[in-house]
C-alpha cells in the first residue's frame, strides 16, 4: 500500500499540472498539448532514477537476505553518488539541446504550443536533479524497512504541488511557468526529506564515508538489476515519441487536427497512469519480499507472493478497464475541455487503444519478479518484446494501411501478445522454484 501511494503521488505531479492548465481559459488545449509534449522528458529522468533506485533496492534486499550488510550499505552509498551525477548531466543536456528535444517530442505543432512547451520545459528541467534524487531514494528507503516514510517523502511534495499550482497559476498569474515552479518546489521538498532519512532516520543500513566511493562491482550489480526497468522506461519513452509523431501526422489529416489528437491522448494517458500506478505499485511493493526470500532460499514464499501479486494486480487492471470504458466522458471532464472534438477523439482512443487494459498487470509484475530474484535479463526481454518488438513497429506500420485507427490498434495488439508470452515465462519460473524448494533441506 505505501508503494502504491508513492507511485500515485508521483503520477499526481503531472496530472495535477494538466488539470489546472486545462482549466485556465487562456491556456486551454495549447497548455494541455505542451504538458503532454514535456511529459516524456520526465519519464526519461524517472527511468534513470528508477534504474538506480530499484536496482539498489533489489541489491539491498538480496544482500540483507544473505546477511551481507556491508554489501547492502555500499550499494546505497554508490546509488546516491550515481543519482547525483547522472541527474546533473541529464539536466545539462536538456538545457543545451532544448529546442531539438521539444521538436522531436512534437512541440512544434504550432507556435502557441511551442511557446508554452518552452516555458514549462525550462522550469521542469531545473528540477530534474531533485526529482531524480527523491524518486531514486524512495525504493531504497522502502528496502531499508521504512515503507511509510518512503510514501511520506513523495506525498509531501505532491501536496505542496497541489496547493501551490492554483496559487501560482491563478492568484499570481504566472501562467504555465507557475505550474512548473510549483512542481519543482514540491520535488525539492521530497528530495530534502529523502536526504534527511539517509542522514538521520536510517533503519537497517547505516552509511559510512567509504560507502560513497564508487565500486565497479557495486555499480555493475545495481545496473544489472535495474537495467531491465531502465530499458522498459526508455523504450516506453521511444514509443511515446513515435505515438506523438504519428498522432501529429495522421491527426493533421483528420477532422480532429494534430493539437486535439496530442492533447486527447495525453489526457487519457494521465488517467491510465492513476490506475496502472496501483498495479505497478504492487509489483514494486513485492520487490523486497521477492529478493529477501530468494536470498534466504524460501522459494515457497517467493511463489506465494508472485501469485498473489498477479491476482491483486489483475483485479485492479480489470477495474481500471471497466471504469475507463464505461465512464470515459465523465473521467475526461476533469481536464476541463469544452471542445466536442476533444471528447470525440479521446473516447475513440479509449475504445481502441485501451482495449486490452485488463491484461496490463502481467508484464510489470512478472518483469519485476525476475529482476528481484537476480534474473534481470529476462526482465529486459519482457520489456523489449512489448515495447520494442511489438508496439513500435506496429505504430509505424499499421497506420500505412489503416490511417489514424492503425495508430490506435497498435496498443491492444502489442498488449495481448506480450501478456501471453509473459505468463508462459512466469509459469516456467514458478515450476523451477517449486522444484528448488522441494530439494532445499
């Protein structure tokens, strides 16, 4: 539950921004489109942070299960240094290549969208280091045995953002810059709390100065365990970039236009983040349980946790599917658009692109299951199959024959095929662990 709360809170940053932007009459669809354009950039930052944080979390859990505390301690210290260095480098690259990046992500649809994207992008980029540090340390704090504090780290920043978004946007008339500033300040608050925990509140892992000295073996271990998660986010971002460009191209050829297509897909995506954060929260919440019991050779507990995670995650995915398919207009209304074409396209997008939402729990839970027990390569291939080998080629090929509908049908086809493959691999691993448990004295 704390992990689900943490992910929901993390998702709320961008969602709350988009809700307030949509309800500002002078921003409207242009502001929504700008928010959607910049969103993949935060996903890239999150990908690196999650690779470091979740890789370290799995490393710590397995090490503690094997009663190797020094290894766990060293991994946390190295994770802190890796996060700080990578976040500063990423922010610098964003600022240097800002115009090229915005153009690549669809920010040049028109002059108004580009202007708002530039403003929002600049402030969000300034907050990248604090955002990444808070996100990376959150799973580390959870692995240290303090899941409630890890939730509080992100919750504090999100509450700050929700309070100051309307103040900066409406009361101070700061426009989209104010929305971005509230987000950055909230992320800064979260990172300060994470730092406080590492310095004052640590539970099982007490850091010492030598733990911050980078170790090639430790970095390799964190990278191996977090690599699949990182790759999943990177491929997801690549798919998002291609999706935005396909919507821009084929939207311009339709009655909706590029702006409506991008803004509508962005709004639907934000809604689904709320539902799927619960599923992914279950997957990540199991990570210490998988890793610790696998390290302790309690394979029966690993299997039990995996089966329960699939059961609970699928239940949530089915609920998400029913809600979004039965009440699309009511849900979309929170984004404040009055344009009937916005609702027409968004509902059409939901009916097709999200048709297989009810199976979307299988891939994140099973991928994280393999990563948590030290089999990062399988997690890597799971991410590659859904996003790289299925979704991206389908996004490029299907529109050639079906136009805009081809863009939308790429989603359910890739989701369905990937779900079957993931379940086959998961079932095979469960059988292997069952045999190992029987052979364990």
